[in-house]
C-alpha cells in the first residue's frame, strides 16, 4: 500500500493592517447606524427639521439677505451636536457599562482602533446636518425676494460643530469611561452655548465658541461684514480632527499617521483660532470701506416710471419692488405730487459693523426718500409713510417736524391702498396701537401722530366715506397747506374731527 501525501496551499491572507482598516470601517458603519437611530439623536434631528420648516416659511418676511441667512444656519445644529456628543460618549463606554469589555478585548480590534471607529461614526451625523443646512439655506435663496451672497465657510459651521461635539463625546467617554460625564458636560455646554449665558459681546475671544451670529435690523453688504468665517471654519475643523485623534492617542494609538494627524489638527485649530481673533478686529481698509459706504456709497441706479431708484449693488433687484410702493402712494396723491419725480436712495450706517442698530438722519434734499436694507413686513408701511411724508412736506427733515393736520394726509396716503390698512397702521406705530398719540416709524427720523390725528385717520381707514380719494385730489392744496388743523382736514375729507384741539395746534 502506498500513501499519497497531498499538501493544501495556504489561503492568501490580506495584510494585518488592511484587515484592521476594514474592520474599523465596518465597526464605524455599525456604530453610525446605532448613533443615528438613538433616541436623543432622532429627537434632535426631528426638532431641527421642524424648526427649519417653522422658521424658514416666513423668515425675513420673504425678503432674506443671504449673508444673514447663512449665519442663521449655525446655532440650531448645536442641539444636534449635543445629542451626538451624548450618544458617542455612551457608545464608547457601552462595553464598560454592560461588563463585556473583557470579551471585546480578545477581538482583532485593539482599543485605539475601536476608538477610531467611534470617531468615524459621528461623520454621518455631520453629513446629515450638512443636508439640513443646505436645505434651509437653499429655501431662503430660492425665495423671490432674496438678495445678497452666502458664504460656504459660514454654512460649514453647523456640520463642523456637530463633528467637533461628536469627537468630544468620544474623547470624554474614552478618558472617563463613565456614563455620567457626558450628560453633565451636555448640561454645561447647553447653558454656555445654546441658552446664551456666555459672553454677549462679539470679540476675538468670543469666536472660540462654535457659532457667532452678528445680525441686526439692517443688513450690511457682504464685503463689509468683516467676519473671519474662513478662519473660523478652519478652527472648528482643526478642533474636530484634533479632539478625535487625541481620543485615539489616549486609547493607545501611537502610529505615525495618528501622530501626524493630531499635529495637523492642533496646528489647524491654533492657526484658525489666532487668525480669527485677529480678523475680528476691522482692518484699516475695512474701516475705510465702511466709512465710504455710510457717507458716499457706490450705488447702482435704475429708472422705474417717473422716479429714480439707487441701491447698493446686492440690493439692485429690489428697486422694482420699491417702485411698486411709490407708484401706489402717488396714485392716491393729488396736485403736483401725483406726478412728482422722486429720488429713492438706499442708505446705511456701516461704521459700527454688523449687528448694530443705528439711526439714519433725515435727508434735507428735496424729493429724496431713504430706504434701508430690510424689506417686507413692517418695512413696507414704514417706507410708504416716508414716501407720503416727502410728497406732502417736500423733504424728510421737514416731514419729521410735521405736527399739524398734514399728518392725517400723510397717513392716509401711506395706508389707504394697503390690503389691511388698520393692521398697517398698527404695525407702523412704535407701540402697535391704533389709539392715542404715538411715534410713527420711518427709515430715517420718525414721525409723530397726536391723539386727534389718530382718531381721524382711524375713521378714514375703518369706515371710509365714499369719495375720499376724489376729495384728497380735489382739496390737495388745502390738505397739504402748512398750519392746516386736524379738524379742517377731517371736514374736507368728510369725517368727524377730533374731540379737542391737538397740543401742537393750540
């Protein structure tokens, strides 16, 4: 009997480091799925999407400025980031909590590779946040009244915040191996960053926070913002990378790639942090540009009908909308005001930077009307009141001093053509009232209404007698004569006069 010996060839095995990389990716996919389906993260994303839908439908009254809309995408992702932080930290300590660490330790993946997988598992949450940010900003950009330019660096802040918070959760879990450390940190971060108990003034130090929004009543052109958005995005990316690789290092990862990545992340965080702090202080060139835009701006002008409209370049598409309001006011005016050529000019005060509430002084130029950078909502009756006041008084400066019965004519011109005149009257007054004396808001110096003038205007708007428009045109000269009393205006327009003489007419 002969024996035949056969020798099977050994199977070809992938290199150990290659099998380790595939195992890390496989574990990262598994942990990412668990993280996205965890209760806190699901609730956070549902709330985030609901907030986007609720806010974006009527944000900026349908007339967003995109260099403010991109900043509006930054704060709410911090809530998602906190949920991801909590979920990532709990995932890291899961084996410790369940008492299975001694079983997992015999697997092919060493602790530092498992930590790397946990760090990678937060990336899908950041990508999903990026999708939400893109949806929110895209919705704003597609609105017909949108103007301006968004910044990719500003839009990157939300996803990078989620990435950094998730990496922080991995580090916290690996360092403490405690299930209670992450909730405590979430509470602290919630109070510091989300509930606004941190620094209120924007400075170089405040840019160390994830999101810094600088929006005010009037938006500035994108080239005058002076926000170090690019450096801030680099800072957040460096923090996310550095914290993630620091967690890997703590877990025992000492490879050259880990050390190089950690050095790169720290360098990016430090570089971005230093340069964003410097960029938070306006340069001499930016200060000079803001001064020019405030004193002698470079405007783009267009003719609409009989009037001229000059706007900052990014706001040029809105001149037709302004012209529609001017045409409606002039349509109900009489005398020479019906066909008067107006010079509508956009004015800003950019000298104090974004987020500052400044007052534009009234113009002394005849037939010139000021318009701001905000539009929609209350801004429409404010602008129409400014147009009417210039048609009646001649200049904005003279209109701000009106006290006699001409204010009734001004307010009727401003409000009578609007869809809901009484609501417009309420919105254009500082105290949202329709009775008594009040300040009337305007793009420049405000106007004022006495109690008697308010009574007459309310009667004209609530129950207008037939032919008011024809009476305005017929008696235009008397209605706009300096010194005309409120009682005389009421009589000319066919409504009851005030119960007593106004204080400025006595």
